[in-house]
């Protein structure tokens, strides 16, 4: 008949979370190049199990990386600051101040 499991669109995709263990501060790289801010991170982990004779029983390694770029044309790039606390990266990006032209009166000739 029918399955008793509820239908979900992400069948199996909710189990794939490559950055579940998190990323260390040393593995995060932030670069500003002109009007482009790039954030990239890498993580790797490995686990080995050996028996009493030193033979491998299991050897696992996993790697993951990501990179994102953002347009920061409306930001003062020299004043950008970054903070990393409890696994959360916070970037503070102050807006550029736009010079508003002063109003003036024109004389009709």
C-alpha cells in the first residue's frame, strides 16, 4: 500500500552537512580586492584505527571547502572589521558617506 513515512522533498539531503563540525578561525580567509569581498574556508579531519600489530583497521579522511564573494561598492573597505566568536563570523562594514550637494538658488537673467 503506502509508506508510513511522510513525504519530504529533501530526501537524504538533510543528512549531508559538510561543515557540521565547524570551521576553525585559522581556516577562514577574508580578502578585499577593490570592490569585492571574498570569504573562503577549508576544513579537514581524519581518523585512524589500528590493531595491536599496527595494521590499519580503518582510515577515514574528509575535506570540505567553500568560497563566497560579495560586491562591496557601497562600503568603506578600509574600515571593515571581522570578529569570530563561538563559531560565528561577524563582519562590520560601514557604509560610504555620500556627499549631498548643497542647495543653491539660481538667479534668472
